[in-house]
C-alpha cells in the first residue's frame, strides 16, 4: 500500500526528499548527530507552532507521528482543508492507513514523494520522518514563495535581502553563515516592528546575545516559537540550511500575514464606515419623511375649511393667518422637502458608487408619495387662497384695483423715463462700422425689452377698463393717465422703428465703405510691393565689363519703362477706390474716423512712393548712359593693350616654364569641419530625444502616482522590484520572473490566484508583463478596492482562514466602533465544531453588497 507514494517531488525540489535530509558523508558521526538533532528541534518547533492552533503538540517527532493522527491534524491546520476521517483503531494497519491518508493528501497537492512510505513512518524511521516533514515545510511554507525548483529558496532569499538591505553589518547571501551573528534576524524584526528591538544597540561581536534577542522577541511578540539554539548556530562552521530556511520562512509568513491583516482591517473599516453613513442617511430620510407627511396630514383639513366669517375683520384675520402660514410655517417645510429629495438622491448615488443595492423607503414614504401629498397640499392651498381673496374682494375690490393701477403705471413710467430721448439720438452718424453693429445689437435688445413691456401696458388698459365698468369715483384721472401711457407707448414704437431704419441704412453704407477699404488694401499691397521692387531695381548698383553687358541693362530698363503706363493705370484705379469712399461719406453725411482697418498704407503713401519711382527713372537713364560712355572708352583701351601684348607676349612665354600649383587648404579643412559639425549635431539631437523620452516616462509615472494615490517610496520600490526581475533588460518580465517578483514583495501565491493576476497584467496573452501593466496592478492592489469578495477575503485573514470569526477577534483586530458595529449585525455562524460566539462574516459581507433591509 505504501508503494503508491514512490514518486518524485515536483514544484519543490527535484531531487529525492531523502537527499534533503541526508548529511555530508565527510562529516564526523558527532557532527551528523548534531545536525540531525538541530533539524529535529527545528522541525518539532515548526510543527508545534501549527498544532497548538488545534490545542495539541508533539514531544518526540520520531514517535508522535507514528499513528498518523497528529500528522493528519497538522495537514488540516496548515492547509485549512478537511482530510478523510482517520481510522480510530490502534493496530498497525490502522496507523498505516492514517499515514497513507496524509501522504495521499500531500501527493494531491502536486508533491511527488520519493522513498517515503507509510511503513517507515509507522516504524519510527527518523530519517524518513524528517524527510516527510521537510517535504511538508517546502510545500506549505516555502514553495509558493517562488516558481521554479530553486526559486522558492531564491524568492525567500531575495525577500530577506530586500528587507535587510538598509541595515549595517548585514549581508544576506545564503541560509547558513549569513545568519550566524544574529543581526540579520534582528534586522528582519526591526524592519517590520521597530518598537520591539533597538537595532542601534546591537553589536556584531555578540552573536549569541543577538540570536537570543531575536528568538525571545519572535516568540513573545510574533508568535514564532523558538526553533533553533543560539550556541549551536554560533559554534557550527556552517549552520544547517534547512533549519534556518524553516525558521526564516516563519518570519516571512508572520509579517506577510500581519500586513495582510492590517490591509484587511483597513478595508473592513472603510466598508463599514460607508455602510454606517448610508444607514444614518436612511434613518434620517425616514424621520424627515414621516414628519413632513404628518405635517401635510394636519394642514390639509385646516385649508379645506371654507366656513366664511360674517365680518370683514374676521375675514382679514383668516387672511393674516394664511399669510403667516405662507411666511412662517410653509417655508421650513419647503426646505425640508427639498432637503429630503437631495438626501434621497445623494444616498442612492452613494449606494450605487459603493456597489450597494438601491434604498427602498418604507411603504408610503417614497419620494413620489411625498410629491403627491405635497401636490395635494398645494392644490388645497390654492383653492383656499382663491376663496379668501374672493370673499375679501367683495369689500375692497375697487381700492385694490386702483392701487394696482397706480403701481403698474408707476413701474411703467419709471421704465419709459428717458427712452424717447435715447431713441432720438443720432450717435450713429459719427460711429464706425463696429460701433454701428454694437448700436444695432443694443437696439435689438431694447426692442426685445419693449416687446416684453407690452403685456404691462395691456394690463394697465385692462385695469382702467375694469375700474370704469365698476364706476370708480376717480375714473377721469385714471383715464387721463392711461391715455397718456398709451400715447407715449405708440410714440416709443414709432421712434423705435425710425431708429432701426436709420441704423440699418448707415450699417449698409458702412459695409459698402468697409468693402471698398478691403478692396483698396488688396490692390494697394501688391502695387506697393511692385513699387518697392522698382525702387530697389532703379537704385541697384551694377558692375559691367563690356559694351554687351551695359546694353543688356539698358534693354531691361527700357522694358521696365514700357510697363509704367499700365502701372499708372493701376495707381489711378486704387486712388479711385479711395475717392469713392470719400464721395459716399460726403453724400450721406458720414464722418470717417480712424484709418483703413485692413492696411497701414494710406493714399498719400501710394502717391509719395509713385512720385519717387518717377524721379528715379531719369536718374537710372543717366547712370546707364554714363556707363555706356565709360565702357566704350574701356573698349578702346583694351584694343590698344591687345596690340602691345601681342608684341611682348612671346617673350614672356619663354620665361614662364613652370606654373606654380596651389592647394585649397581652406576648402579641405572646411569640408572636414563641416563633417564634424554634422556628427556633433546628430549626436546632440539623439541626446535631446533620449532626454525627452525619459522625461515623458517620469511624467507618466508621476501621473500614475498622483492618480492612484501611491507614495513616491512605493513607486520607487515597484521600479526597483521590476528592474531586478527584468533579467533580459528589455523593459518586460516573463511570467516566471513576474511571479518571483510578487513573492519577493510579500505575496503568498497559489496557482489559481497567480493565473487570475496574469489575466489582469497580460489580457492579450503576449507572454510578457510590461512595466506599465506591473505599475497598474500594484496600484490597484494598494488602492484597496471595495467588493464583497475582497471584504470576505479580509475577514478570512482576520479569522485565520476560518469560515467564521469570533467576537474576541473582531475586538482585537478592529477599532471599537467598527467592531461593535459588526458584532451587532452579524448573525450567529451555524456549523460543526465552532467556537463559542462564532459569527457569520460571509453573509454579513454579502448583505453589504446585495439585497438587504439596511
């Protein structure tokens, strides 16, 4: 039966388990015994650190696992899973069966066992027992720290190096001699719990004191039992690597668990705070809704009372009471109704943003219910007001209408004051086009205002008519005032139309002038450029060496003079545009202000420059004729010189046997210098490009840091971790390097969890993880997202992986307010073998995000 477990160990170590526990054959028998004793001590302490959670422990690792019961219990504690029910008999085959159940479970976790059978464990084979325990340690304490067969050790080592890097006299390179002086262990503790050890007082020459300090602090405050002996470590040339790894892995899990517990507690506090605030808003809504509905219920009967009083004084008192209701009693209720709707919308928004179900008020207290009740109140209120006014108007209608007439007349006369004078102004005669358009817009606004006041004039006329129909005693003065207002209104309409006509006429004239200004600018600019070029050519210096060259210049000048009549026609046309502008202004009495808005050239500029061109033409003629005479004289001299040269030339030829050669050194050096400058320029441009790219990358990291709310220290740590595992130095990690990177940062990963993370950082299955994807994932992890599953996972961490949590654990891990909130709302956990006071955190977390009565 035990032969079913003869497999190789994968995902942990490739060699046989026995090789892990075997000792160096060159060691002495005493050294071998000492090494085995150290491992027994370490492995026993490690097992007891887990078994005590179940209320038991072992005394002798060689004997206490022989019946398989505590071995199965150990596996259940460290895995959080239930194993098959053990055989309760005491016979040998019962023990073998129990051990085989444990070995089967180990194999089901992907561990292949080599040369370890149930019979050896039952028979108390110490070597096999230690090999089995080491296999369990590797699988459940160290394997998930990395990926490949040696990366578990590498990941744990890297974690230690990262955590102890800032500490003096600490240089962790392995799991044996690097830990002999005890400083590395003390540094690990101080890095996570600086309140437990004063690292500055530790001395490298006191290794036993350092080790014992670390052992005592870890056991007392970190719940890590003492697994090693300080004297054995110090007095052994090379301490046992497996024992050191086992002990150090406890620190990794303790601190990783503490960080996870703190994160979980913070997430739970955040979720509970949101829930408490939502509940407060719900209760406040219910309270305000009840009070408002009750007030409406009491007020409607009072407003429905239509029993008329017999005296004017009594009716006036009713009216005063109604006004008090409008001024004093109703406004606070209007604010309450508005605040109620605001609170409801705010609450629904908060629930939606926090993934909570929508709030459903009690029956009859929906916002629509309150709106309907309020609508009924206002309808009754309106009827009551109309009834009151009807009753009172029977007695005071005439005075009321007269006062109303006076008020409206006063408002209208106040508004019309000065309007006729403004409409009669002729300010548009001296305005520019832009000012005309502004006046037009202002006039259009006045016309809109005038139309809006038409209703008031009609109301005044209607009130006057009603006063006449009711035989008002002062109807004559009313009619006089009303007629004056109507006559003035008609006059305002006439003046308004006249001003509009005048503005439109002047605007059209100015648009014509503006178009002429634009045409002047379009034609004057090229003509001015032509004159500038002509003046430049006419004043251009020339150097000629022959009659032919000067004749060519004369021909070109003659051609230029031939274009002058056509140019003069263009000038006359341009000046004609300006004359047209002047004519329009004079004909219609428009005062031209300012200059042409489209050009800086004035007609005088064109005239002055044209006169200058005309003056330069004869001067150019004179210069060319003088040059012709000079070249003719030079031609005669050249001919005379040629005749003399023909005589003396042959003699000179005999004297010139060698023509000295010249080398254009300047040209060669210039070429070399130019080439070097080109190389420098290209290198400079490449440097600028690299700097710009680096700046952009840093800016993107800063944006990521600010948007995600992570600190600069966290961003630096992320960058350092990524660079360390970017083994190819190409800005990307493959999945194995990425997993090792996460483990080095404290993540406790399983296959399923790692597969989930890979879908986040590599959604397109490219097989690599970029730095940006890595940063996005790490910022999401540190941003403490808020989902039901994450809240459950956080409670599970606080509950040490149990499906329930106790009152003591809640009060220990959470602030008092949040702890009591959870205790008061969590239901009792129902299940086998649960602790007293166990609470169901799973249903509580689901209620926070699902349908609930909260």
